[in-house]
């Protein structure tokens, strides 16, 4: 998993799901959904977002297969399905009151992360920078008509040395 790969920006509505325990691994260490997905090289927040959009049965089946794939896991397929069913219940669903109402009230949308959106954003920033740079440019000189275009003061004249023998 590469740093910065997550476009979900650590959304807090997935915390109950991601920090929920799956069980213990082969070394008797507690294993959360977050650490399990990271061990499978899957972005935990992205996976949580995708699972929350799926129907519960499909999400349960998908999570159960991920749990069964864990290295050092001691869960049977039936155990994995039971664990997945319990965990999927912790995910916020569409139109669920578990999603913070402040995001809905403010009309904030999840950043899509699409390349087109990023290019448009960069183009807008570039345009703003050009406008600012143009407004900071010195004027063309039309408002300082009395100033000479070049220096009219002549340098002091010195006569060449004379060589008399």
C-alpha cells in the first residue's frame, strides 16, 4: 500500500468498523479490521467505503473471503462468515443516521480524486496565480509621462591626457 493512496481521508464514520476486533492472530496478538486489511495490502478506508455501499449479504461474503485469506489466520470459512456478519453491522449504510449530519448539512461531498477534477482544480489555481501576477506588474508607463525614457544627464567630460615629449 502506498502512502497517500487513500482518497477517503480517514473518514470517522468507519472507525467503529475499522477498529473492531476480528480475533487474535497466530501469535495471540489482537487483530482489528484495520490491521487485517493492511496485512492484505488493501486500503482500509477505501475498502470500508466500498463495503458500506454493497448490500449486506454481498459485503458479508466479500469480507468473509478477505478474513479467510489472512496470513496466519485460524478461522474456518464458517467462522469467517460469522465474524464478517458481526463486523458489517458496524458499517454506516446509505441514508443511515450514523453518517455525521454536519457533512450533509454543509453539503460537503467526498472528493472524488478523479484526474479530471484534479486537473481542473490545478488549472483554476494557475489562472488565479496569473491574475494575481498581472495585477502586481508595474504599469506600462503611461501614467508617468513626465519621466524621461532614458538618462539625459551626460557623464562628466574628461580630456584625454596629453603626451608631450
